[in-house]
């Protein structure tokens, strides 16, 4: 019963993440493992913090990766900032706002929900009403870029409203970091987490995190202990907090961190504004092709994430069958809808390294071919040309 | 301010972990990333479960890796099994028993401590006394192989006592898995977690986990919600639990899982009994050299872990200076003591791929040279020969 080594197929990853990983990052992950207290590793950790601050556009001292995926980054924010009985406004316009609510409840907090339709941005007026109706709220939590729908919210305005009512802000930037303008310090986001497998196009497994001074102060002044030992920032910072003497908390995921370091070096080489522009340009080309085919976007134009394109599945087309053919015939992965969106939308990612012309043309060409083949009501044979025209105009 | 790629030095890792990683595993981690719901990935996940059951010597259905380091594996056991008010006996004979106590408290449980000296095994008589004194205890938790001291405890006997008093057993096997005999099903261990960076000689970042049917039943019958969303097995199993339809919980750390899969394939190729024997043989050779030098072990012979050798630092020798020279001159990492053992012991790991003749000879030769050079009270020039004699006799 000896199993043999696993050799994955080579896919093009255009779902909601993981996205295509830059080969430089894969190579970095295979470099020799060293100890988590090795002086050379500690130097790398300090560089990582500087590079992460650049990616987040912040000068927050507490900026580091959590040694687990984005959902653990989310939980790290909530378990450290929420104490039993705390009221937390949670803006929900997709799956991840719902997950925030669960986190508040599991910390013994009281969620106050601000609901928006899936596929829409968070409405600042609704947030303002909720803040007025609940003057005892401590925190406002929202998702900057909803991965489940492809909608982006106005994080700056939401944060301003929260601060005007003396609330701290928790923001999910899993899908925005590196792909859409995100200015943590300028916008005053207090506790921000992200993921590595989206627009940083690194492998999944780590969650970049940044906390403002104010947020750190709240963690230090807690009257109850943080319920998670693994995620307690008071302990984690004994290791990541810097200084000559670092104490062991957990064994850092050494090689995964090599990968993230390389991803951040690549981002800095490109320049973050250029990365944002590239995501925009490729989105416009994909959009031109999608619309030329006669397909439509689910999210309003001004609330649309360039790195995650939610496209309505035409009436009568079998979602799963189309995705299976794209995977089998083109080694192309696009994403399904989640929750109420399941079977109704495709989520086409153009994230990080995967946001490039080759992927745009492959996706349009493959989708065109498969949909034409099954007789779907689309305009065939024009999508790729439309995308090329978009590139020529940009 | 562009940072450049990080190129780690090539070390020999003979501390308490991470241990030297087999190059096959590093190569596996650099294979192309695919989606966490890709049919090819799902096949790999199913193989992973079979391979992990072999490593744990169990047929527990719930056997999978937690997507975070060993300390998150520990927390996964406690948050799922402990409810507020539950009494838990925690056997403490080193750092990790103390961490278990913290976990119990943060879950709202009541720890009942069974204390043993650091460097000794857990005393079954003390556990029995505690079980008799506290008939309302729900769980017994202990560390099979204490990484902080190098002592191994008799997990089978401890588990038998616990079951006789109708308690479930939580066992930390971070350092034992793959290095010392561990028979999860035969011994009746109910909730067991481990790490990847010890005797599996994989990179750090994942925590193999296995739960008995009884333990799963306790999780299902909880009256309160698991306080961690990320670690709630009721949710995690929607993804790892198998079946044709898997639901998204968190994005699995794809490439790290490639590495673990490869590590488990390597273990199965060698055969787990052979791996145990290899750890034993290399330990005996190291021991012969250490004792020939006139150095002594901290742990009694019958309670000694072959994969983690705690050696007393000779009077007057500067711990940190010696380790720094080993690192600078020989690229060799050995471990420092933790807590009350700091400055008093060195922890020399012979784990997984690192448990080999080359490492034994390098470590003895380097230690001999550095200690002789600083005039430490040792017998110089005999250690390597003593180790060779041990190999010849085995």
C-alpha cells in the first residue's frame, strides 16, 4: 500500500484564489530550512515586516504574518479586540461578513448587523444609522473586497464614520491587498488582515496582519484573557515583536515565509501603484471580452473589483459542467458561486501574477469555445478580439 | 529601499526542530499550486489521510493535518473537547504540559495538575491518585515526548488509567511521531496532535491530528459552541471529512501539504519500525560519543527520547557562546534549554532525515573541537571514535 509522490497537474488558476504562483516564489519555498531563531532568519523576519508595511501602505509597528490562513487572521483580529459583552457592528454583503459575525459571537461579543445585498458595496449611510442607533459600539468590522461576490467597499469612508463614533475598525483585505488601492494608515484602518494566495500570488497558508497603536493599546488593556493561546498577540509578539531577544512562541512556518518574502520583494520591484494599474488594465480587457460575448457582470461598475470578476451564468447553462470542461480541456480553474450565488455566477480571478494578458486571452478563448460548443446563448468568436482592442486602447 | 531575495545559509539542524528537511520534500513544496477543491487535490487529501493513519498507527476516520503549526493542533484538541467547567487533568513535566494548562483555562475548563520534575517521565501513580481524588474529571492530557526536556512518558499506561476512570485522553506527540514507537489505536489515545518539523523532517507549519470515534462523539454532543471558528472540527470536517461534495472552510495550505504528503510517502517507503530503529541506533552512537567526552545526559536512561538528547552543559561553559561558534564555524544548530533548563542543557536533535551517521559525527566532532578549544573539562579526541564503535556493534 505504498503511495507514490504527488505530481499535481499544471493549472491556470483564475478562481477566487489560490491564484497562479510566480515560479520565483515556488523556488524560494524550496530553499534550505533553517531554525526559527537562527540570526539569519531573524534578519529575514525584520525585512518581512518592512515589506509588509509597504504592501499595506502603513507605518504600523505591529505588522507581521499570522502563521495560518486568512481565516485565522480574521480570528486573530476578533479574539484580540473583542471581549465578552462588547458590541461590534458587522457589515455583511457576502460570505465573509457572515464569518465575521460568527467570530464576534464566539468571542462572547454582541454583533449588530448592517446588511447589504450580496454583490453590492457596503452602504455608508446604513453604517452611519447603526452607529447612531448604537452609541455603545466598540468596533466596526467590514470586508474591503468581498471575495464571494467581487464587490469593493469604500473602506476610507466607512473607517471615517467609525472613528467619528469612537470605534476601532477591523477590515478584511484578503482579496484587495496588492490588487486594489489600499492605504491602511491614510484611511485609519486599525486591525487589518489579509491572505497570501490572492493578489500577492503566493501559496496559501499565511495571513498578513497589521494593527494600529490604538488597536495594540486595546489588546494590552483587556480585562479578560484572549481566549486563543495560539492567536494571543501578547504572546505572539514575544517572537515577532523584534528586539534582540526573541522568545519561542510557536515554530514559524519557515519555508512558507520564504515564499511570502519573495512575493513581497516582487511586489516592491514592480511598485504597488503599477500592480494596481496592471490589475485594472487586465480587468478592463477581460470585461471587454466578457461583454462582447454578451455575458454580464453581477456587480455594478463602480463597485467592481478588478481582480475578481463575477459573471452571471446564462440561463440554462450547467455551471458545474462548464467548469469541469474548462479544467479538463484547458487546465483552467475558474470559481463557482458561494451560498446564494452558487450556480448563478462564475468568479473569474485575475490576481497577482495571474493578472496578465495570457490568462485573459486563455480564459476568454476557452469560455467562448466551451459555451459555443454547448449552444449557450452567447456571441461566439469575438471575445478575444475585444480584449485585444482594450489592451491597444490602454 | 528594494530588498532582495532571501537566500538562507545551509545549516545542519540538530536542535529541537525544525530538523533537516529531506530535499525530496523541499522539491515537492515547489510543485505547481492547484486549487483546494481541484479533483486532483482532493485525491491527494484522501491519500494524505491514509498515510497519516499509518504514521499514527491508527484506523481513526478523523485523521488529517491542521493548517497551522503544532500549537494550533494542541489548541484544536482543547477547544473541541473542553467545555466551560470541565475538569481536565494535565500532567506537566516540561514546557508543553504548561501550555496545555493554559489551553484548558482559556477554554473555561478547570485544570487539575499532576506535576513531575522536568526531565522525568510522567509518574503513572500520581495520575492514578489524581483520578481517584477527582472522580468528575472528563479528560486526561499529557505529553508523550517532552520536547523541552527529552523525556518520554509511558503513553499506553497513562491512557489505560484514564480510560479506567472514564476519561478521554489528549496526547501531544509532536516530537514522538515517526521517531519513537507510537500506536494510537492500540494504546487508546483519543485526541492526538503532532508537528511536521520533527521526526517527519518536513518544514514547520502543519499539525497532524487524529481523533477517536469517542472523541468525535464528544465534539458532536457539545452543549456550547466551539470558541474558535478556525479550529472548530464540526466546520473543518466539511472540507477534510471526505465525500464527493466538499465545502470550503478555509483555503488549505496547498504547497505545505505537498511537502507533508512527500514526507509521509518517504516514511512509508522506509517502514515505520525501521524509522524507529534508525532513531534508536543513531541515538546510541551519539550517546557513546557524548559519554566518551565525559558529558552526561539529563534524563534517566529508561526515560530518554532517542530523537532529542538533553546534555548537561559542563560547569563554567558559556552556553550561548558555544552554540554561536557551532553555528558560525560549522553551520550546525543545536538547541538551548527552555525555562528552568535555560543555560543548563543543550538539546541535540536527531530527528527524521537528520537522524543519520553524518550528523552524529559532525555534531560530536564540532562539539569536541569547540569545547576543547575553550578549555572545557572534557575528554577530547575520543567522541567520534566511540560513536563509530557503537555503529559497528549495532
